[in-house]
C-alpha cells in the first residue's frame, strides 16, 4: 500500500508496514481472518489518522490480506487524507444521514460497503476480531454488525493492537522524550500557580496553557485526561478535577497531569505543600518515595512484572502500609478518556515479563483517610535498567508563598 503523498509521514512507511505485519501475525495466532479496529489510539497507530471524530462511529477494517480501509463519517473522511497515510481509495465516508438516528447505525452502511467490495466472504473463513473493550465501540455498533453480516463469527480480539503497541520503536521513544519536556513545563506551571488563595480552576488553566503551548521548538497536544487536582482532605481519592475553590495556607495539593506530543503521552504526579505537613503525611510520603526508588532499582528487560510489585509491597510494608491498587500501567498513544494502553499492569498477579522499550507510568499514589500523597514517574525499560522520562524533583514539595 503506497502513501497518499498528502499526509505528513510521522513515521516511515517501513515502520507502518512493520506494525501491520505484527498485527497480522497476532491475528493469525488468534485465528482471525479480519480485525475491526475502533479504538482511536489504535486507528492512529496503524494509519496516522488524527481528528476529534471518535465521538461518532468509525473503524479500520484490517483483512488478513489486502489493504486496510478506514471508514469514518463523510465530513471527516473528506479530510482524513490530511493525517492518514492511506491511499484515498482506502478512506471511505458513510453518509451524514446515518448520524445519530434511532433506528439505523453507520455500521449498517459500512457492512454493505464491505459486501460491495467482496470482503465479507474471505473474512468468514475464520473469526473476525472486535475491540470489545474499546471506549468507542457501542452495543448498538455491535448489534449492527451482527445483524448485517450473519456470515461472520465475531469474537473479542483481546486488545490485539494494544499489545503490539506495548514495545515502542526508537522513533516513538523520541516523541515521548519531547512529550516529557512538556510534562516538566506543565508541572512547573502548576507549582508556580499553587499559592494560598489561588483558585483550583486557575491552576488547571496554567497547566493547560503549558501543555498546549509546549516549547518554542514544538507545540503540545490536548491530553487524554484533564489535570487532576485532589486537594487537602479530598486528596484521599485520585481522580478529582477542579472547582473554583481557593487554596488555604495549610493543605497539600496533589497534581496529576501529562505532556502530549503527536498523541504520545508522558504522565507525572507530584504533591505540593502549603504550610507544614502532618506527621502522618510525612511518613506516608517517606514510604512512597522509598517504594518508588525500590521499583526503579529492580526494573529492567527480562524482569517479571510481579517482581517489581513485590519489591514495592515489601518496602512499604516495612513502614506499616499496604496498597491494593495497581502500581503502574503501559503508556504511549492516548486519546480521551485515558492515556493507558490497557495491557500490562504493574501488580503481583501480572505474569508478563518486561522487555526493552516498554514504557510505563509508575503511579505510587497513597490514598489514606482524609489525606493523600501522589508520586509517579513515566519510565522506559532499557536493556540494563530503567530510564525516567522526566526530571522533576520528588518528595513533599514546599510552596514558598
């Protein structure tokens, strides 16, 4: 398949071909004669297509042989060739009349379009994989495919493309390094904005400006998750955003954010302190810092994931703490509502083994009763150890007001 010559090539055609070959190898291993990709991160990974169109049904049809086909809304298909490298004949728009109708679905039309292209029968020779856990694959979309293509045996692909994405190419790592520069800048903007009397919404605005403006050399993307700002007593839970509430001079502010460049994300979590910490907060911060350092010391290619979790568990247990939630997850390309890849999680029951150029967000948040402490690092697994993407200082970070 030749590039259309219009879309800028973020990666070489050779890299895109290698991605497709890796996907097809996994398809063969799973007995799939075709794959339907609906996760916008996976669509981007395979085709380069990048637009805020994922709120309406769209897919990439990946046959075992032959060209991939991107199906999207007609108004979006008209411009998809500006980001997707696919030839124009492989970018197909369904009619606008199918948008938000109660009794028909765009995939009704897509199914007939596949039938017109004589792609239904070849895919019926095996199973057809669906991304059953994709945020943007609705039950109505599934029903449309079941009803329109009775010849197919539809099965869960079990995050097939996500798993191919779990090991990054050198070119992807370079993009994540650029994202990390934006991450550092955004966290510095948060630190600058956090003052007694400051409104949470103004802190979020400062973070967002830094995320999007990037640097003089390169700009930033919108991130898959908005800035998270659990504060004071509400720091006992991780995923609160912001309000117009003003900060007091005696509380901790947990900030979780990411820098994003060309859709590649590097998240970071830090805790800033207005005033003096309580003894309880100081101790949980000390334990968390020690646990993160212990994980960083053991991570490397060939290390079982469960060993990383075990080191953390042993370390914080010495301080009298336990943590039930996972300690990290694979990262890379991100679209709302999540920057995780939904594959490897750092926890005791994960049986995978780390490989070079896997990338993770190690999230060591400790959510206690009426207080909490957030700390994280985004990392790359190397042949001999680990590389942290960011350089931001750790610990309870005092704000000098």
